[in-house]
């Protein structure tokens, strides 16, 4: 079974991204910012506990969504900026790595590049879809700064290789005093 970790934007941003995506196809996942790409977990309880320990010790993160970007012609996304996100990513990877199957592939060799995916070529979106989605997303992002506080991370799992990722649970950051 595969798992991954993400941050879900607040409902107003979530719904807008979803409405842009749904005009052109099915992205197969809810709008989110990936913190840990899909991996095989060897000890689910210990993996979750490690995530809880890290997240429960940190305050909410401020995240901004300044502009659109792309990974070649394969992925269209909204760029993510956050000073605290890189630190969270490093702490999480260090804490959860002992409870993951060691991968010898692209997951382990990828640099952390936080983004909120709008569409992926392999999900059926076309280059024309990307061009139209980019216009809609750029218009939305230009209306006012898109900044939010992330109060939790979401853990996802995929029960079968043919299925879709589902929510396992949300893990909160340390509450404000």
C-alpha cells in the first residue's frame, strides 16, 4: 500500500482550484501540496506517530500562492512559497524515513519543489487544457494575494494499485497559545 503526505488549502482556494480542474478533466486527487510523494510504509503506526510528533511540535505554516508554473509539458501547477515549509519537509523526512521502504528511484532523488497541481498530462489533460487552465488560474491569483495558514497535514493512502488515494487522517500543527 502506498502513502503520501499533503497540505490541503482552505475551502475557498480548494473549491476554486477544483472548479478550474473540473472544467477540463479529472486530476484524480483533491487539491493539495505534496510534502512526501507516494512511498511504501513498513510500519504504519510508527510512521503516523512520527508525523504526529513533528507536526504537534510546530506552529501553523503561512503559505502563499504567487503564480502558476509547470514541469515541462507534463504538469501545470500553482507555485507555493513558504519559509517554514522547507523546514517542515526536512523534519518530516528525517522522522519518517525509518518506517518507509527504501526506494531506489525518482521519489528519493527528487528535489523538494512545493506546488499545488492543477493538471497532469498522464491524467488526460491536454496542452490546450493547460493553456486555458493557466489563464483561469493566473486571473484568480492576480485578484488578491492568496495567502493562508496551514493548520494540519493530511495523510493519504491508496488501498489498491488500481484505486485512488483516500484520506487516512489529518494531523494538526501545535495550536496557538
